[in-house]
C-alpha cells in the first residue's frame, strides 16, 4: 500500500507541474499563442485561454486533493493532445527534434504518474454539494 505522504506529495508536485505553466500562459499569452500558431493550431488565441484555465483549475484541484481521479484522467487526455499537436518531434530535425523528443517522453512520464495517481484516488462522484471539500473528507478514504 502506498503511503499517504508519497501520494500527497506526488499530487502536490503534479498540481504544480500544471499550475506554473498556467501562470506562464497568463503572464505571456502572446508567446504561447505564437508557439501554438507555429504548430498550425487553429483558434490559438481562445485555446490558449482554455489551456491556461485548465492548467490553473486542474492544478489547484490536484494539489488540494479535490476530484483527483477525474482531474488526473482529464490531464492524461490533455497531455496526449498536447504531445500530438505541439511536441511533434517526428516532423523535425536536429536539435529541435531532440528537444521535442525529450518533451514528448517527459510528458508521457507525467501521464504515467497521473494514471497511477488516478488508480490510488478514491472514486468521488462529481457534485455541486461539498465541491470544496477534499476527496478524503467526502469519501472517508485517504490518498
């Protein structure tokens, strides 16, 4: 059985992994939009704000232990989409390909951590009642 300390620390670190880029997107929207446009992402402006909001809200939920299973699965999907659209190393050469390969593999590791976290998280039914309470407080199970 995994320890609550390990899982809680992992949750916090994974939450920060999404919160910090969310803050960077908000702090430099033009840079993020330019990067997305360089990969031919349609509607890059609105999607950048959706991504920033998802990073921030999901990261806070993970770090604080709320809806961990749901957020983890959603972030796995998010990471896979980002990998396919923005870290397309197979279309590049040289240093750029090496850098994007590293980002791609790193993101797959993040997805693996999220799947592991989802496997340990209590199953919490989404509800507007008590949404602010942690998963442990609602389910009586600790992670």
